[in-house]
């Protein structure tokens, strides 16, 4: 027999003692009369015998490590479980930047025209000069590029631009005075500004930071008059000073345009607003926008809620929408959760029910219902027989949306109650049945509103009492379906066609949209159109106390080159 073999759970040791199952490697108490297997106080010079139970030794070593790994895995799973999925995503592609740049440059030129340059005074020998009333008269910003950049989100690069200036000159030499207005030009103007976009505390997209670099490489002033030679002598000092002052004024104007004016435009994007008198929608950003070299992605909550229950929210278990396309300027994706939350919100608000009484019931359907339930009606009292008929439809559970590449469908289960309503008496129920319907939904984007057109595709009624009664309801199948198509669907589509606004700033609309269905979500690709200019929208929404760029915002130190 080999030493150290396991004999049925009895582990021998070198001393010949039987330690019993699980007893190896465990030091005995002095009271037991047995000496310990190793001395805890052994010095470094004495070799330590290895633990005799290898499994226990491995357990002692790996136990803390296993617990740490388990804890890390648990935290990761918990974080993943708490991460909220978006119901709506928007991607702005690089194809939209040319349109945005054209509109943005027009706005930027108007802002730079408001530059105010302080008066420039100086002395050179016996000459005293004063340059005042400097105004920008012309701008040429055409050599420019707008592109996405990771970390900075949106970068505008203007190179070799030019500015036209007009200012008043004054010169004093002893008792001789000269004054007048003169034109000047600033050439080789370079501007690089980057806008950083983020999510604020309310879930709104904001410009959180503006970085700026500006420089003017050269200036030229066409001096004339009696002291033309003197001005040419002083032109180096005058143009250098004006170039320095101009450099110092460009970045504050751009900082104000981004942090104040563009943010006032972004304030027009709906975040949490009402759709109608019953339901609202939440377009809060779930995280900061993410920029790549070719697009800007934004993830919105995209959830409806009943206005009477402002804190209610539906748990999102739908497939998260994915955006891969890049042919259009903008892509908007909606998951099944987006539409499910809308239908559940209307269900909780009590809107998914319909009651038709008396003349509201189509005449042909009224006659058919009375003939169908004639046996029950004739057994009633004469005061009830000729009472108005009531047809009530009530959705039993929130409808559910299913999006597939083949199309979008909405499944509805409702109860249908038929009763007589005698005046001043309790109504008399004739029948109650269950209705299963499947509607096809066609989505469209008009302007900035998502609209839905519903069509009744499948319809079935049956009794929840007995199979025999379900057979008796077969003659009612076609008339009830016709009644829904003629009387109910137009009312429903009229309400649905009003649409719900997409989170887009005021003045922008979608055009040339294309709808594509996927498994669990749909995408709408479209191009952008400016129905209003940026200046018009910003002036409408500009805060009253932000007319002066230098007084309303405090930019960080700019990196303007002198």
C-alpha cells in the first residue's frame, strides 16, 4: 500500500495516527494529549511542512479570491439590471452638417457683426491718435468646415476668413488736428470653436462648454487726408493694436452664442410635455450624447405616462433599437416599448372604452341585435322591450404592439356588452362577449410629428360563458366588424393622426422620410429642413437679460493669438 493513499475516507499520517475524515491538517488542542502537526511559532530557519489536506489548503487560498470575483460579478450584473433602456434614439449623421453649417454661418456672421472694440488711444512722439467707433461692416466666412469629433462633439473650423471694418480716426500734432472715418480690413482670420454637448439635471441636451481659438494674421487700413503720411507712419502701431483688440473680442462672442443663444434654441426641444388632456411623453436623455467621427447619437427615454399619474412609468423590456444606417441626415428609432407605453397610458387614463346608446348605434346593427336577442327581450316587461339599445366596448388589458420586418400590428382584447337602457330604470344586460382584434399600424413622419394610421385586419368575438353561445354569436361577427370599421376606426384614427412631437428644436422639420421595420423596433430616416432661421427662433426664445454678450456670459480665458 502506497503512503498517503485514501482508505475509504480514513487518512493516515506519518505518525501512524488516524485523523479521521476531514481531520488532516487540523492542530489538536493541548488537552487532547496529542502534539500539534506543526508549530505555529516555527522560525524562518525551520522548514514548514505543507498542509496535509490539499483541498483545505486550496480552499483557504481561493476562498477570498472567489468571494471577490463573485462580488464583482454581482455588482456588474446589478449595474446592468439598473441600466434603463431607451425607447427612442436619434442619430444625426455627417450628411446633416453641411445644411447646419450654412444656417449656422449665417447666424455666426450676424453675431460677429455685433463685436464692439474699445477705443484705441496712443502717443508716438508728438503725435496723439484716437481710434473709436469701430464697427464690422462685412464678413467672409466661406472657407469653413463643420465636423463631429469624439469628446468635443461638434467642431467648427474657419480659416483664411476676412472682416471689413469702419472706424473713426482722430490725430493731434501740436495745434494741428485731423479727423474722419476710414475703412480697414482684417485678413487671414482663423477661428476654431468646439461645442461640447451633455445632459443636464432635467434630461435636456445642453451646450455644456465652448472652447475657442481665434487669430487675425494681418490688418490693412486705407488712410488718406492731409496727414496721410503721418498715418502711414503710425499705421503699424494702430493696426497692431486693433488686431490685438479684435482677437480678444471674437471668442467672447462665440462663447455667448454657444452657451446662451444656442442653449435657448435647445430649450425648445420637448423633454416632458403633454400630448393631450390625458397623456404626456417623457423625452429625457438617458446619458450624454455620444459623438463619433461620422455621427452624433442620442438616447431618449421615449415613454408615455398618464397625466393623472405623473410618477408612473412602465418597465422597458423591449428590444433596444439599433441604428446602423447613414444615408440620410437624421435617423429616429422607436422600440415596441415606445408604443406600448402610449397604449398603457391611455388604458390607465380610462380612454380605451366606447359606449353607443340609442341613435348612436347604427340602425342596421340595432335591428340585427334585437333580432338576435329576441328570445330574451320578449321575456322582459313591456316597459323595457322598446327601450334604447346600448353597445359598450371596453378594453380589458393594455393593447400590445408587435414590430416585425413584415409590418407593425396591435393586439387588442375587449369586452362587448349589449344591454337595454330603459329611462329611469337600471339597464338590462342582454349579452356579454369577448372581442379579439388585430390592427395593422402604419407610421409616418410629417414635419416633426409621428403619426399613426390604424386598420382593422382580424376580428373575432366569442362568449366567455359557453361554447354554445359562441356559436350563436357568429351572425354578429360581420355586422360588428363593419360597425368598428365605419364608426370606431375613423374616430380613433382622427385622434392618432394628430401625432406626437419628436424631440427636435423649433424651426426644424423632417422631409423625405423612409420607414423601415426591424425585429422589435422601427427606424425612420429623413432629411432636415429649416422652416425658420436660427436667428428668428433664437430671438423669439432669447432670455430678456442676455442682449449684451459680454455682460450675460463669462467665458473662460480664450486662446486668441495676438
